[in-house]
């Protein structure tokens, strides 16, 4: 099973989205990705929101 950070990095690369844009769109926090890269603890509820955002984004792109 991959980590949240690895999944975010792959998402950013695959969708060519800036980390600040990702954080703002997913959580309203432009610093989220930088802070996670620096070791920020991510609560399960936050991880759920991020993963839900990534799933819905991929669904919108496919449509």
C-alpha cells in the first residue's frame, strides 16, 4: 500500500498541477503539500478529504 505523500506526488505529476493549487483545491490550504513533504502529520479525516478530492478530480477529467 502506498503512502498518502507518494499518491499526492503521483497525482501532481500525472495531472500537472502545482502543489499549492492542489492544497488550495483539496483543502483550502496552499501550504498542505509542502508541509506534508516536511513531515506534517495528516489526520485520518484529512487524508479522507484528500483522497476523495483526487478520486473526484480524476472522475471529472474522464467525463
